[in-house]
């Protein structure tokens, strides 16, 4: 009888010893899975942040009834410029609306020259709005103030 009770204690100790390595293996698997999930999360955030669509109006010039607007793609994805609109300050009625279909790659710029049916008044401020979109359908716009010369 005494021999049998020692056997039970030995068996219990063996089962208890086995749970340590299993626990360690489970913790290693958990850490690896968590690391993979974090890596995938940051990779997806990086790809979202690196594809930015942004344009800038660099040098708007207005004189007489002629306008010259330089537009630069300062983002990281190609943009199609679709329109230029010029408004007198404090007005919601445009005096110029020009439709375009000009593609600008990242870092590229273009100058758009056109004429208005009305004269720009020297010294007056005008709001220049340029709109476009990316191939993915993201809308892009920039606004600038130009003073007629």
C-alpha cells in the first residue's frame, strides 16, 4: 500500500512537470502571432500614408483678361486635373470656369493659360480653385488667392 501511494505522487509530479513546457510553447506561439498581427497593421498603415494625393497652386497670375495658373502635384500618386475656377473675392459666381483633363505625375507641374470673358480689375483679389482626382477616385482640390496686376 505504501508503494502505491508513492506511485501516485510520482505520476502527479510528472504531469505537473509537463505543463511548464506546454505553457512556454503556448506563450511563444502567442508572442509570434501578436508580432505578425502588429507587423501587418503597421505595414497597412504605411501603405495608406505613402499614397497621398495633393496638389498645390504655385504661381497664379491674373492680368487684363488673361490668367496663368501653375499647378504642381506634391503628392505621391498621379492626379488628373479636371477644372480651374476663378471667383472674385466675396462672390460665389465664377468669372472663369475651365474644364481640363491634364494628368500630373508626382513632382510634375503644369501651367494653364487662358482668357476670361471679363477683365480682371487691377489690385483686386480673386480666389483660384483647382480640382482633380486620382485613378482610385479620390477627389483633390487646392485653393489660392491671386491679386490681379
